[in-house]
C-alpha cells in the first residue's frame, strides 16, 4: 500500500470517529504528500534528462566544422550543427545537399565534409 492510500484510509477512519479538526489536518497532510510525490516525479524526470544529456555530451566529437556523436567503437550519429550546439545546446542534424555539402535547417549554416570522425585522417 502506498503512502497516499494510507493517508486516505486514515482520513476515512478519522471521519468515522467524527473528529472534524483531526480530519482537516489529515486532509492538509494528504495535499502536502501529493505535492511531494509530484515534486519527486518531476525531479526524477529532470535527473533522467540530465543524465541522458551528459552521456550525449561526453560522446560528442568535433570534426570538419560539425559534431559527431559516438555511439559505439566505430559507430557515429550525425553530423550535428556546431553553431546550434555551441549556442543553444541543441543537437540539430545537418541535411545533405546535392553538391555534397551539408546545411542546418535551423540556423542555415553550411558545412562541407560528411565523413564520421573514424574515417577522418
């Protein structure tokens, strides 16, 4: 049984005992517990997001004016726009152009080179 269910059971028992003052205190306690549970959930979500972001940042490598994210020994994701990452910490993928270059759909930055870091001498 969780803490919220326990408080609800106590509130029901207090209500049956006909102690209005104690019943109101239990209801106030229930509201505070629900706020804490919500805050706990929010903090857990934020922690997961920060861990994921940290892992992503640790795997970033800068080559040929763009970022690559290392996901395995010889495997990379990307490329990502260096301007968007450096300015706003947003991982925006470059889009390939017919001329072989790359452009960022967010900031319109243009870059050349499309090889992952493992292939760069």
